[in-house]
């Protein structure tokens, strides 16, 4: 799968080089990386061509923006009547996305039925699991496959793109870490093509990723519902209550992390690589927890390392004076005004 990530990233970096050559060294890397991550998740999820993937991607993005204003009412009784116009628009977009995905699944089923081997992407693996006696069977319905595809697509591209975006912001602010990662890449990967089996040895890059996810968690909250009355000190949370767990607040709590909680210190993950020295084992939750923990965690770590390696071996990054720091929650935690950076070829 890692190889599917190299081509879209290289294409993006080539475009950056062309822009810089024509006198535009300032690039809004957030927008660029989000598009590339969308292309990567489309390829790794359902092997889509860029064109098809892009259509689904654009509609999902429109749906996300439409839903933004109404999402705070999730779980509130009768909430669908609070923003009727937006809900109708989201429903329409949802139908169009379903149609696009259903046509992809249908084409795949037809090719499975004539004996073509399943494609090695996430949809291919799901459909392989649905084969009965070598023919497409009934264990996962087309509807269920559509829902799985949407979850991968929705959950899988923006979060990763934002992890990369916030990383570039922090690396632009801390050029010493940029250099440390470049040195590590040289030692572990060398100058040639990426040997994917070596990605796990990019230790410092792993610390940087975790520290970025701590400071700017792309998924700023996790949701749960109380299945029984729960007592927390003097407070009782009644059975059935919808709970939003504020991950950003936990990641910035000095009682959990110490007085340097707001500082960028990737080395806090050096000796305690799972919890970064946090005083509570549930204090670091960028991927959620328990049975609903993110299923894309390993895929995203691979993608992160591939993309950061490719970016840092070609360019250096510094802050543009046009950058306005305003992290804001639009379902995910994103830079409200994008991330314009000055990009320089090495
Ligand atoms: C930096 C990148 C990512 C972050 C920060 C992230 C974060 C999260 C979080 C917080 C949850 C909710 C967990 C919970 O409620 O306990 C989640 C769920 C999920 N994520 Fe991710 N994710 C990332 C990348 C991905 C990728 C690349 C994929 C796709 C392959 C993916 C697929 C999913 C799915 C399918 C779920 C739902 C799991 C379930 O409900 O059983 N995620 N993710």
C-alpha cells in the first residue's frame, strides 16, 4: 500500500517545484496536502482513479461543510429539525455519494463474478471477505460496503492531512527539528527510493508525529454514550447520556503533562513512547480508545512517514508572514486560514 502513496505525493511536490520556479515560493500547504491525502485514501480504499476519487472526495467535502453548523446537535432529540435546510442538502449529497460508490462496487462485483482476482485495496479486502465459493456472496451487502467505503474516506483523509499540516507548521517553527528529521531520513532511508520496511526505524519522526497529535489533535473529541448510570466523584451521568470527550483539553492539561504542556517537545515520547510521560494512561487519545479505536492508525503512520520523508528530502519550510494562527474546530481541528508556508528547494 505504501507504494500507492508515493505517486500522488511526488506529483504534489513536483507541482510545488514548478510553482517555486515560476516565482511563487508561498504555498498553502494545508489545501495541497488535503487534496493529496484525499487521492491517497481513494487509492488505498477503493483503488479509484483520481477522477472518480475526486468526485467522491468533492462531494464528501461539501457534505462536511454543510453538516458543520448542525454537528453540535448530534445526539440532541429532534436535532434534525434544527437545521432543516442543511440537513436536506447533506441528504442530497449523501445520496449522490452513495450512487457513485455503488457503481464502483457494482463494477467490482461483476469483475469478481467473471473470475478476476480481487484488487489489493481496502474495498478489495472487504469484498474478498464477502466471497462465497469464489463468487461474490452475501456476507456484506452493497449498502454495507458503501458505508464502509464512506467511513474510510471520511475518517481517513482529512485527519491524516491535518496531522501532516500541523507537522509542517511546527517544523517551520522549529527548524532544528526539521534538520534532525532530515538527518534521520539520511541515516535510515538514504538517498534512493524509500524501502518501506525501514519506515519503522524512523524513530524521531514517530516522536514528532505523536507530539503533533498531542498539541493539535485532528480529531478533537471522542463520543460515547453512557450505557448505565456512571458515578464520577459526586456527579452521576445518567444512563443514555451522550458524552463528548474533550481530547484537546486533556492533551493540554498541565496536571497530566507537567508545566511544559504547551511546548513542542517530541522527545517526551522518547522513553515513554506510548504515553509521552503523561501521568494517566488515558491522557493521550489521538486515535480514541477501546473497541472503537481508530482502525486506520497503522495505515496513517505509514502514510505520514512516507509523505514527511518525501517532503523533507526535497524542500525546507519556513513560516510566511501571511500565516494567522487560529486553530478551529470544524469537526476536525484545522488552521482556520490555511497554512501558507515559504517553501524552498534544497
Ligand atoms: C492522523 C490520522 C487519524 C486520526 C487522528 C484518527 C482518529 C480517529 C479517532 C479519534 C477515531 C474515534 C475512535 C474512538 O471513538 O475511540 C477514529 C475512528 C476511525 N478511524 Fe481514524 N484517525 C486517523 C486516520 C484514519 C485513517 C487513515 C483511516 C482509514 C483507513 C481511519 C479510519 C477510521 C475508522 C473506520 C474509524 C471508526 C472505527 C469504529 O468506529 O470502529 N482513520 N479515528
